[in-house]
C-alpha cells in the first residue's frame, strides 16, 4: 500500500506543479496531507489477495458530476490550498489498487498504467508459500518426527 500511495501522491503533485499556481511549500503541505488521508482512508479497504475488491472506493475521480474529489478536497482544506489552484484536469480518474496505479483522462479515453508493482505480487506469493512450508515443516518437527539441532525450534522460520 505504501508504494501505491506514494506513487499516487507523486503523480498528483507532478500535475499540480505543471499548473504552477502553488508555492513549493504549499505543494509539500498538500502532498503530506494527501498521503496521510489516503493511508487513513484506504487502510480498511486494501485487499492484496483480491486487488479489484474495493476498487471503486479507492478511486480518485473528477468529472462533470463531481468536480471535486472528496479526498483531494479534504487534502486542500487541511493544507490550506485552494482546490482550483491544483490545476487538475476537468475529467480524471485514478485507481489506486494493490500492485498498480492507473489513470484515465476524460471519461471516454483508455486508462494507462502510472506504476505497476506486479512483480512484488510474485515475491509475496513466494514468501507466503515459503512461510507455509516452514510452518508445516516446523509443526512436523514438533510432532516428534526427525530433528536436528538447527531445525528443532518451536517457532517457524521466516525467510525474508
């Protein structure tokens, strides 16, 4: 979640910088508030095992029906920044999902990937498989099967 949120904040602040209406300090304050709000908001809606679950909730959206995204607006209020000075597109959607951040400009355009962390999913799967195997092996050890000095601990070993 950390990388995806950092990517989102970096992406949004780069768009804001291009508009050139805010000072460096205002952009930093906005970015800090946005990061805090995203962590706080997405924490209970982050499903690494099913990245599309909760996708609509983790969507930052500006369009004709909603000209101010509530998360961006809150970050503006808390950092004392005028939303109109962000200079964001009139129609933009950002999806902040486990392992990927995507964006779409306009309602009819195709989305594009801002950043992908999919390789980390495979690492995570491998880590889970190894942890499970170590757990099983250590439970077999404590059940009285063969044991050598190094593998006889009661705690499963986790390989980083």
